C-alpha cells in the first residue's frame, strides 16, 4: 500500500479549509500534518477537531498554528487570504514542497512570485477547482475564436462573506475570452476586462453562480455554472494535490488534471 500524502492546509479555519480538513481526515491516502491559521485567529492553539465539532470530539492531536517553521510535508493546499500568500510560497520553495492554491484577490506581484516558484517546485493555482469550470473556460476560448463579433458579458453571484469582487473565477472566465487585458472598475459592482463586462452580486449564502452570455446578431448563447455545495472546491483541490504529488517543477493548471 502506498504511503499517504502528507498535507498542510493553509486557511484551515475558512469555508473551504474546514471542508478540506474533513476530507483529509476521512481519506486514508492523505495524512494531515498541520493546519495554518492567521496570527489573530480565535482558533490559534486549539485542536483542529474544534473546526468540525464544537464539542471537540475525536481530537486530531494537531493544534492550529500560525507558523510552518520546522513543519515538513509533501503538499500545501492553500485557501487563505492574500496577506500571507507570498510568505507561504517562499516557504514551499525553501522546503521543496508542492503548492496547490485557490486563494483569490492576489495582486500581480504575487502571481509573479508564483511563476518564479514554479521554476523550483510544482505549483498549481486556479480560481476555481471545479473541473467543469475549466471545461467552461476551454469552451469559451473556442467560442471567442469562432465568434469574433460576439458581445460577451459575465454575471457572478456569491455569498455576502466573500471579500474579493469580482470573483477570481469571473476574472479567469473573462481572461479566457480576452487574454492579456487589464480590468477596470466602472461602478461599485461592475467591471470591465478588455471587452468583457462583469457584474458582481453579493447575497445570502450562495456558494457561487457564474453566467456568461454571448450576444450575436442572430442568436444568443448562455453558459451557466452553479455550485450547490462548496465541498466540490475542496474535493477538487484534494484531487489536484494527489495529481501534483511527485511531479517535476512547473506551473500547472486544471487542464493537466483533466488530461490525467
């Protein structure tokens, strides 16, 4: 039987992090070695089981930590905040640990850092770990190539707790249609990336809805992806971690996972 993959979860107390925690604990092909939280987190120093059960039943024996000094693992799976992203990437490079991240709201400097890291370790970043979103991006690229006169727009809807706007997924969908374009803010909830208009809505506890419309002179096409449970993103990231484990250094995306 192969050895389990040793995993660190960064952002373990977040919406996706908690779901990842449960998946890693429940799947024998993975072994949790650490759960990272921010230095001001109320969960710092407490057993990670408290993130799943308020009574602390079935303790993991692992405490939530805010530093990975001395911690070794095979893969870091990151769903945290942009503040500690660069430090986490540097840690992975220095420790020669594969890095899988779904953290959004990053600036260009962080993406540049990630590209540099990919020269030394295997890296995968995506705004959405649903394989169907990757398929949707691939389809949009084909649609743009064959419908140059199409007018494209995106509407994204998320829960009220989501801090970044528009969503990273909406940006990546727009970039599939208009690569190498800069995004500008045209209103509180409206953005423009190249020739693609993006509308952002925050309401309730919606896990995520993305709708892309292509308006043509004689027809309209609409592509819609609606997540019903955020667990799909956690499972997708875990699948990506299993895929990237043992790979050579490089910058990978979900197309790599799709192709096996």
